[in-house]
C-alpha cells in the first residue's frame, strides 16, 4: 500500500493523502476519525510507517466487525479491503456535507436554549455560555474541553451551530461518554466544513475574524 500513498518514499503519509486512501475502505468518517486518532496519537498530522501500519490493521478490524481500539491490533483478521477507483466521489463524498451528528430534534431544542440566552449578532460570549455549562455539574476540565472543541473558529464566542456542538458534547458526557480530544469530523457543523480537513489535526483552521480583545475573552477553561 505504501507506494500508493507515499510515491516519493519520504517515510511519511500526510493527512490528506491518508484520508483519501482510507476513504476507499468504505468505512464511515466517524470510524476513520477514530482510526486516525489511534494511528496518530500525538496529533502530528501525518503517519509514519508504524502509524500507517496501525491504520491499516484497524481498518481491517473495523471491516470485520471488531472494535476500533488498540486491543484489536492483536486480533488475526484478513487484510483490509480498499476499492481502488479514481472516481472523483472519493475526494468529495456527497453524504458528509449534509450528515451531522447533531440530530434535527436535538438541534431544535438547543436552538431554543441559544435564543433564550439573548445572543448578540447571532453570537453568545463565554460569559453567557458558562452558566449553562456549569449547570451540567460536569468537572471543570471536561467543560473546558467542551468549550475548546465547540468554539471551532476560536473567536471566543459560540454561534448557533457551535452552541449545538457544545450542548451535544455535554449531553454525551452526562451519559458517561468521554469527550473526545479532537472534534470528530461528523460533529463539525456543515457550515464550518469549508476549511476543515477530513481528519482532525491535519491543517490548523484559521479564525474567520480577528480574535476579540482580551476583555471579551472569558472561557470556562480558565475558571
């Protein structure tokens, strides 16, 4: 497989090359995001030979109905299957553009909470979001991570979609699911996907607008 994704033999496979190649496995973005996180645990944004090997093994495990986890690496599974086709659909899969992990009925509920907090120009400051997050009684480090993940454009404010991501993560955490260290691709709102890579960690997303002055910046992670 390596010559296909690393034709120059650099010993590294970049995120975009790996993403396109792994997409050919036919697995969902959520599964591929998990595989990427395990294959690139330090968030380097590329895979070395070992990381690529781990990714291939995990693809094989997922295709054979096993969990995507490091413990699955010791299982004996058939080699991974990839559909080798240069179809342009692999580059821009139509389904990911519309699919979002926040369900429609969830979004309606979160939009109601958002409006009740009196957003200014469609944005809620950290000070307005903080009481809602604190209300969940989750540990502060978890709430800090929720804020960091949901403030996708890093402007110190949440718009309606980012707020929905924050609430979705809080509800998952209340159901004893762990908050991820990076936002899974399926949770990135469709409106924010233009600049984001298929996998987290590949290219830093620049903020759409200059960050506000420090007096406005107040995030739950600092208190």
